[in-house]
C-alpha cells in the first residue's frame, strides 16, 4: 500500500462512528432555520405593505367623504334659507325637520342626471338631519350679565329631575358657566377654564361625562340667550319651562301640536284650557340656531359631521363644525407576525 493510501485509511479510521449523519442533520436544521427566517421576513413585509395600503385607502375615502359632507351641509343651509322666506313659525312639519335616512349616494346623482361613476358609488350611503336647538334648554340662559338667572336655574332643576339627573348639578353647572364666562378660575387653578362651545365640552368645567350623555338630547349651549321654541320642544323641556306644569299636561300639549302646530303663543296657551303659562320673554315659536348632522358610510368606514348654524334672515352662517370617523367592522387582513 502506498503512503497516500495509508494516510487516507488512517483518516477514515480516526472519524468517530455516526459523525457524517450528524453533520447532515445539522445542515438540514440550518436550512430549515433559514427558510423560517425568510418566511417571517416576507410575512412582516407583506403585513406592513397591507397596513400602508389600508391607511392610504382610508385617508382617501375620508377626504372624499369630507367633501361630500361639506356639500350636504351647504344643501342643508339652502333648505333653512328657503324656509326663512316663508316668514312663518318654525315647526316639525316643515321640510327642514324631515330626516334623510340611509340613501345610496348614486341615487342623488341619478336624480341629477349625472350617471358617470355611479357604479363606484353603489356602496356609499348618505344620511342626515337638521335639529332645532332652540327646542332644548339653552344652558347659556343660566347666566344673565355675569349673574345666575334664578328662573332659568329653577327650570334646569325641574328638567334634571324629570330626566333622572342629580338636581344639584343644575346650579353647579350654572356657577361653572358663570365663572368661565367671567374668565375666573376654579379654586386651586392657575388659569381660567376654557369657555365651552358644545355640550360635550362641559367636561372642561368638571361635569361628568355620564351626566352630559343624559342631558345631550334635552339641552344646548348657544352663544347667546334664546327663548324656547314651543313648536319643537320635547314634553320634558316644556314641562320644565313652566312651574307647576306636569309632564302629563305637556304630553297632551304635544298631541295637540301634532294635529296643528301653534301659530302664536295665544294658541299654545289656549291648548292648556285658557291658562296663560307661556310668555314671550321665555317662550317663542321661531328659531335661529340649528344643528346639522351628516353621515356618510362606505364599506367599513363611517364619517360623520356636525355643524351649528345661525340663521339671521336669509343669512345662514356656520358657527362651528366637527368631524368624526370610525371603522365599523374589521376588514380581512394578513395576520401580523
């Protein structure tokens, strides 16, 4: 045997038994780890790409919805302006008081004779309504020239009792509003509180959110003192507006109002059987402040807009607006690694 052959034989003899099989298993395990790592990186990249695409899609949809809602707001302002031409009382039988239920946006384009792009809008729904805010208790009435208006505070206390809100909150809210309007700080505060412009913003003055949720359908916060519109107010608010007027009497009044709205305060008083509880200093039949709500729904995204408008004759101005968007249901997406 040659020297080379003897060397190779000696090397083979020195290899431990099973070494080659173990080396092959390690190589296979390394390959599997590499495949797993590559799959994880690919999955992460796919999820990130989907997320960026969804964010871009929702932002584009939100911008488009905002444009449609701005158009709907202008439409609602036009309705209120045309209603002002009649120079009559404001009541719930007028066109502005009819709510727009969920309707396909494509149907509006079809009625307008614009058929282009309707197939892309079959899944887009628009709804909205106009509400008379003078049919609610105006919390700004609680303060009159930097002083509490006791008749209005008592009205608020009666309303709070009817809708199961702790009565002491009426006076506490009035005091907080007075201090905010005067620019005063609450005890311990270094800066004066912000002056709320919306009912929800009363949390700035320490009013609990659950109290505001119960109050929201019955109260408003307008920039000046306003009379209560008897043609649009609820039974609870009408009952609270007159001391001694029971909720049952107020509900019977609303039944009379449904048959025929009141054209003047004399007709409203006559509906009570000849008594004179309503007076022009606190009650009326016309309104200047309205809340316009629009809502657009497309796929899993819903965008809503609310705006407070003030009507002075034929001039209908927007005082504030707010927009909110929310996802209605989760979409199918790749699993995040």
